[in-house]
C-alpha cells in the first residue's frame, strides 16, 4: 500500500500549569497529542493531575494567535488587523524610542510571565534594564507569592521553599495554612494524602473553607477572615511559655530572641480565641502536636499572602518554625506553594524592580558594576516600580507605555475595572500572548507567542528545582518563542552590545556567569529528567534542603522578626454584609484561558459559580443554579449559586476562572503593607437575586 509512514515522537516536557513541576513525556504525531506519559519525574514520580494529563488541547485551539495584530481606526471604529513581523517590530521600536525620548526610560514598564521560561524572564529584565534603562520590571508573583518570599527572606534569607516536596512527605506533621492544596497542587497533595493515610503523618489545616485537605485533616482550624497571624503568634507563645521551644537551636542559630519574646506579650491563647474564633483547647492541641512532631512542615499559599498583612503572616510562620528548630534538616521547613509553573523562576531571573537574577540587589553598586561590565552598558540606579505601582503611575500620567508578555493583567490584578481604566490611558501597549486576552483589547499591538511545548527552555518549580523542557511542536502560524521576540526587539533597538543568542542554553550560560546561586547550572547538567535545585555550586552540587550549614543572612544566622498584628483593610459592614473568598478549581487554571480551550476539562466545569452556605441560602431563599448579582464598592458580577457546606454563615467562595465576569471586578485596591500584593482575600460584597433564568 502507499500509506504514509506515521511519525510518532515522544518528548520530555514539564507541565505548563502549576508550581509542583510534574515532568512527563508527551507522545505526538504531527500536531496531534496522543498521550501524556509521566517520567518518572523528580517532583511527581509517575503521577499527574487532570490538567497535566488532559489539559493540552489549547495548543491546537483555533483561537491561537498566528500573526502580529495592529490596532487600526476604521469608519466603524477601531479594530485589529494582521501584519508582518517586520512592521510589528518597527512599531515597537518607534514607540519605545519615542516614549523614552519624550518622557525618559522610567515612562516604560515591563511585565514578565510566570508561564514563560527562565531564559525568557531573564531576557525581559535585561531588555528593560540594559536596553531601555529602567528597573520598572516585575512579574505576577507580585499578585500571589511575594509576601511569602518576604517572610522567608526576612527571617532565614532565601525566598524559596526551605526543602523539597519529599520533605513535606516525610515530615511528622504537615500544617497547611490558607492553601487549597488538593485542587491547586494536586500531585503534591497526593503525596501528603499518602503519608497521612499510610505513614501516620499528622495533618492540620487552617482555612476559611472546608476544602478537601481540611476534610482529611486531624485538626481543621477555621479562623475568622484575616486572623491567621494571631493564632500563629499565640501558639508560638504557648510553646515558649511552657518551655518546649528549641533553646539550643535558638542560641546557636537565631538572632533577636529577647526582642521576639517581648513582642509576643499579650498573644495568649485566650486573646487568640477572641480574635480568631478558634477555641483555646484546639489551639493548645495544635501547639502540643507541633511539639510532639518529628519534623514540622508548614505549607501556605494565597489564603495567607493575599491580605494586607500577607508578609507578616508569612513571617509569623517562619518565626514559629525557628522557635521549634524546624529549619535546616530534612523532613521539615517552610513551604510556600508556588502557583504557576514558573512563578519561582520569573523572580529568580530578576524580573523584579529591585533585583537582578539570583536576588542580587540593583541598588548595590558592586553588583550593578558586575552587570554593567558584562553587558557593556550603564544601568539605572534606583529601584523600579512594581506591578501595582505601575498601574498607579499610569493613572498619575507618569508611565506611558508597557510591554506585557503572557499575563492577562486586567483579570489577574485586583479591581479589574480600575486596571482597565488605567490601560485605556496608556500611550502605547504591547501585549505578547498565545491568545487574544481581555487585556489585549487595550493593546496597540499584539504579538503571537509560542506555548511551552513549542519551545526549549527551563522552568523552576516550587522546590527551587530547575527542569528542562524540549520543543515538541513547531510554532503555530507566524508565532515565535518569547525569547526570540524579545531578542528581535532588543536587536532592533540596538545597544547592549547586540544580542546573539541562537538557543536558550546560551542564555542560561549567561545567567550562570552572573548569578552565584546558578553558578553550576547548565543544559548538560539538566539533560532529560536530570534536574538541579538552586543554589547550585560551580561543581554542580545542588541544594535539596537549605540552611544545613548556615542561614542565608549576613552573619550566617537566622533572625526572629517581631510583629504587631494589624487587622484587615476591609471588613463586612451593613452595606456589604458578606465576605467573599476566592481561589482555584481542580479542573481549571487561573482565569481558564488554557483550560477552557481543553475540551475534556471545560466539559467538567463549564462555568464559574459562587459557593453559598446552606444557612445563608435558607435565609435568602436561594437554591443551587439560581443566579445572583454580587456587588462590591469596586464592581459587579453575575454568577450562579452552588449551595455547599464547604462554606459557612455569611462567607462566600468564588473561583478565579472568568468566562465573562471575573471575581477581580469585585476585589479591592488594598494591598499588603510590605510588598503591594493586592489583598484579594479581603473582599466584602452584597448579594441580590436575579431572574432565575440567567445572568440578565
Ligand atoms: Fe501539572 Fe500541577 Fe497537575 Fe502536576 S499537579 S500535572 S504540575 S497542574
């Protein structure tokens, strides 16, 4: 017969969804994804979740951007037309140059993406700093995890998980605070479930909502909204007052012990009960379990960080771990669970307004000098604007142009209407994405990028593990890998000695040259399923557990960080009488830009909904499926109701996914006092019933 031989390829990749960093082989024939076959990968063994296994249809979606798009005016109004790359690049260069000449380099802002590779995040900050001359560069960790990194860097020095996922699995006690682990980090949750069920691991969960891990927990704490810091401090004080803290560890390793003890004055269990609503007896049991455990691992996520006190609560977690000697050894430690596949890497690579790669400070003259010598340019001295400050600067008329890659800022940032209003004032906005997002509607130019399986590079997962992904498919249409697009822009703008990267491995070589914590990282050492957890010495020795020899602060010691609790920025009132929490669903990722375009997944959870307690449903005469209008001082959404005992009383819960009405139309402009992460979880709304038939 004359049948064409079918070429089946099997290629290793790293999951594009969450920060667990599952790696697996994808079997393909042409552009058909035949199956996903787990590794075994270092983070996931032979497991994946529904997203990793079935969430790949989006790469072949007809909605993929295939050509650059330019906004044009027509007699019917404005629209987008397809153009060639040459014209697109010329538009970028003309406008960046014009804005820079008229208003200075700090009138431009750059947003890297935690969906993109390490190499691409590195190039984004290099473009901002070395070519344009501004430190206005940030990434979406500002929306989620920066407060967690702050808590760790304040106390122990490094803003990353202090151990590996394996250490969570082997800890005697796991405490999960403000994280929906079974849905947001499914494979990591499975490892905890196994230990809890078969190896006698204890599990304590603190959350507003009785999520799946809370159902399984030995103790479920349900604090009043925004009060975790208080019970953490009270439990710490109780351990100290009963003389069961680790005095030897503290004497040897931790500074500011007297100041810390003093700062806990007044944080009694009784006071904690009054503030948090958690009974004294339960808090005492939590303390006793911590004392008795052979290794405590505390995992946390956005239920902690997305508050006005997000950095402080993260710090309280670290203080508790230091008090009980739970750093520096396997089977224990502090574990912020990173959301996106490469949110850790985007920050590691210096897409931050205050740091180069490896958290080297931009305002340190010696470090800046090193980068200036290597790049052959003079670099900006002062710290740049973060995501949130960029939005404010647009309103103030100071920031005129932005380049955003792989982020739908309007639906991701808090208070979507305010962000949209800001973007409508921009002089020139370039978006770079795989789909035409809500934010693209405000762009002057949209550049088509590649999905992760269409390019080479590395991702860094929640446990600081750097892993290689390989190009499996060719780009769709005229789309290009993000690193290639950034390089084309840099080349056309000139300066910085010309960029000549022919492969992402050369970018990583440069990172290794300039970044002590990446000194020994190379593509040779990351081949296949090999991986490295930074810091990586020049000899290639990596660091599964941090602080085994010393802490990462100047004198090699950790430090307690005294805190004073400040209440939330926003509480329920007579007008806005319900508390609205938000988070992820198992099947979907963030707004669902990718998962809604994956058939098997969008069929399971086709749309967003709000969870309402049976008590509240009774009071308001609600039934599941009924549509309601939710209203906050910042906006309105319409959404159907699901009645569930996962939430209680006047607390609501809504997914982050957005088909039409994102939850972020309701969230406020309040931010974490230290890092400016929006306080997404401090949100009060009122609810009105709508016509039973639907959203109108
Ligand atoms: Fe992907 Fe996370 Fe699921 Fe693993 S747990 S398959 S990394 S979404």
